[in-house]
């Protein structure tokens, strides 16, 4: 009798563990990495990740946490309806000169798995930033180039 009870219990636990939803079952990011390009020191830059609800139920982003204090995260707080899109924003403070790669972890309600998204770029000192071609400093050109480089992901340089 104990063997039968143990077998049924083991089968139930295994079934529950296998049946858990994964991020790929409920959400799809348009891009998992956004390159912010060259930014001026002390001029924060924001990347906006688009996430689409691919499930049949409302999707709730519980948290979007950066892995360090140099990045601030924000996200859509209201439930995302099936087929609709929400946003996860990552703002890098650009306090230090040099190349950077920063990661955020995104947690969805009812999903144990977390999703990692990444921003990267290069912070230039004021002198090096001023040496960039004038076309690069043109806001319209930057937006067009970034939209092309990031497959339409939004990038905001403050």
C-alpha cells in the first residue's frame, strides 16, 4: 500500500513540475538586447524593451530588477491583455567612461522562471563625444540609426 501511495505521490509531483509555464509560453520580447551606442558621460540613456503577451490570459510583470545600482528599471504595471504589448525600461546613469553591458531580470506573475534582458553601449567623455560626426549628433539621425540597429526598439537619450 505504501508503494502505491508513494508512486502516486511521485507521479503527481512530477506532473506538476513538468506542467509549469515558462516565460516563452506567455511572453515574447521584440529584442533581448539593446545597444545604446555611444553616449556622453553623465547623460543617462533609456532603452525601452517591448514585450508581447502571447498567452490567452492577462500577463502581469511582477518585477524588472537591474543587477546593479547604475541602472534603473521601470515596467508596465497594469495587466497586459492577450495579444497586447507592454514595456520594460532600463535607464543607465552613464556615470563612468567606458564600454558597459548591464542586465535586468524580469519576473512575470505565476512563472517561476525569470527572463534576462541586456543593454550595452559605450560612455564617452565630453571631448570624445564632441568629436563624433555632426550627423551622429543629429537627433533625427540617431533615432533612425538606432531604430534600424535595434529592430524598432525605442531608445531615449536624456
